[in-house]
C-alpha cells in the first residue's frame, strides 16, 4: 500500500454516466489486476474506492460510474489536477488459476478490472474469452478494447439491443478452464450457479478505510470472516457464503 | 524523558498519541506500513469474551467532516486475541499496549479483563462502556452512573493494571458518569466514544446503515469532544484521555490544554493510514511555534484553572 499524489492526464465520458480517468503517478504498489485504489476527494471525508482498469508504465486508468456525491465530484475534475490516492489495495485476481482457456465475465461497471486481467492473461499466452453484460446498447463500453487484445468477446444486453439478448449467463460457452468475474451481486450469484469450473469472484461493499483497519466491509465465508478490502475483493467460488 | 513524553497512570509514554480502538486492529498489520514503536501506544480492537461477527453491512456511512460506523464489535474473542494476535504484536511492538474490552454483563467484563490482566504486554485496560452499536451491552453500562461503577468495581477486583473507562457522550451529564467511575476506583477515563447518529439514503428512503444508527466520529465532533474533556478534566482528579475528531498536532495540543493527559486518534487513521505517524512528526514543530517546551507543562496545567 502506498499513499501518493497522482496527476490527471485525461478524463473522458464513455457512456451515459461512465467515465474513463487516466492518471500519472507511482503505481509500484499495484501488484495484481482486480486490486483497487482509494481516492481522496476535496471536502469529502472518506476516500472513494475504485478498481484498477489498466496500467501502462506510470499511467493508471480508472473507469467509474457516477452514482453519488463522490463520483459526481470526480467526474468534474480535469487534466492537470492532482489527486491523493492509496494504491495497491485488495488481493486482486490470481493469474495462476486461469488454465489455458479462462473465461472473463463482467457486468456494467464490473467490466473495468477485467481489462488489465485480460491483458495479463493474453501476455501469458492464454486464450481468453470475455462476456460483457450491460442493460442496453447505449451503456456498452470497452468492447473494442477487449477485441484489440485479441480476446473472443461476446456482448450481452438485457433488452437485446446489442449482442446476445439476456444476462451474461445466456452467453456461457461450453469450454473454459476458470472463470474470473466482477459485477453486481445478482449477476455474481447467477454466474456462481451456472459455471462448471472454479471461479474468482470480485465483490463490492461499502468500505470505510479500504485497507483492513475498520472492519466496515466484513463478510462471512466458508473459511471464516473476511474483509472485502483486504482478504478480498476477490473470493474463490469454494469459499463464498451467500447471505440470503 | 523527551519533551513529547507524558505519564499515563504511572506508565511513561514517549508521546501522547494513541490510535483509538477499532481503527488500528491489533496493531501488527500496521507494522507493515511503518515502525509502530514510534506511537505512544495504541488501543487494540474492542475485545469481548466470545468471538463476534458484528452487525450486518453496510456498516459505514460518509458524512460531512466525519463518518458513521456500526461495526458492532467484530472481534475474534479474548482467547484468540491472546493466542494469535498478541504474539504477532509482540514481534513488532516493544511497548505496553492498551487492551480495549467490551461486554454484555458485569461478569463478562470481569472475565475478559482477568484474562488480559495476565498478559505481560498489556499495560492498561480500557473498558468500553460506551459502544453505541450493540444491543443489551456496551453503552447501557455507560449511561448510568451506578451501572458504570459496578463495571469498574468488578474489573478492578480482577486486575492490578491501570483501568481506564471509555465513556459515551450520549448522556445528559458525562461528568456524573466520570465521577462515579472515579469514586468506584477507576484509574482514568477516556472520552469521547462516538455520538449516536444516522443517515437515510434518499433513493431507497431507508437508513444507510443496516443497523439503522451508528456512531458518528471525525473532525465534526472535535468541539463536542473537547468540551466534554474540559468538563470532565475539571471535575475529576484521575487522568483523562481525550479523543474525538483529533486529526492534527494542533488538535492534540488543544486536547492537552483542555486537560487531557494523552490523546487518542480514531477516524483519521481510516482516511490516512499514516495519520498518527504524521501527527507525531509534526508535534515538535507545532510546539516550537507555540512556545511549548514540553507536553508535561500542558497536561494537567489547566485542570484546576
């Protein structure tokens, strides 16, 4: 974990309320895809956690959706401004579990952390399939970016306006070696029930500190209590205990 | 002794800065970030006799200049703390630690304290009679002078270590509770725990916290905390640990001027994991600027004024 100041390089609206933010700074503590960073915004007390979408040299890409005060304020920031960020938070995805044909499943703003994962898996020579789920065609983002990594990409939309109609589970292939997923909890539950291999599931929870101090984001698992910010956000399929 | 040192119930602290319970775990995880021996001490995560998962989530809500928490005393229970957490701490912390204890009955407080009394690294027992986030325990002991006194007596009977009682601000008259603790034999009091608060999500029209209410902490409560520290410090003769929204070296000095002997830092640790280290580092400069030669000249200096 490192606390350092990043400089905004660019900010771009991807779709309705989803923004892509590129920053430059010390990314040395980010060790795995699926980790997150915690942003300190002027005038807001608690930091705001956002998953790492991409890393390229000292450039960090974050994608977030405006859902409240913090993300709204972040969306008004622009190139040249600086932002204090805690980096290297959470466990991230374990690449060694992938097998030769990993399947990546992202829903909405659960898509971004899968991008760096796909990039690393491709660099390791894996054959990567990606399912990107959205509500409707106007919300789709990063399809071209995943294709540019030479992944086999399927888009699903709930209303059928783009790609396969339905939820991500409507597009599950028959053959894959491990599943990596991130998205809203109902989607994670559906994926959990539908897959026949091991899976790495990234969870979202309201956090206090983001580094394991406050116990604000605890959850129960088969293997005991875990902090989503510290022992998570990625949990393995075998250890997940769904709360009813 | 250095100019930052203070004496808390007979134990010398290198400086008065103490990470507050619930914001610093059992310490050892923070040793990965910096040498935690530079702290005065720290108060470890509120520990109960039995393990507790705590409240359902969400447990946290952001607020202007502060936050709400309703963690609900999640902890592994005193046996695991002694068997697992304290040995890990001993490897990275060579000072006495403050053991924070909570309970749901007088007997439970006494039993947990008796076990921690046998731990050589425990310097003080900080007995929390003020947790707002559990039902049927915690704060109910801290809102009634007689109930608070009964906890003090039960704990004092099982330990030779200094006993500090952590008080809730959610009372009409905190001074009467502090006096009852002093009369019952407490060696010190620490205050304030969080202020009971809540938030509602405008979209769902429901409370943000699964527990509905939670404890409000952070810079927003500093003036309330300072006022209560002042009132209590002027009413009792035992040491007072001041806490509530402390975020800077200047806040530490202000608490000491209000009558505190030492100062705990809570919410600030959750926003900045290096908060306590940074506060300690900036204390000498702030003291020099304000013409303060040693902190001991402040502690107790205004208590009877």
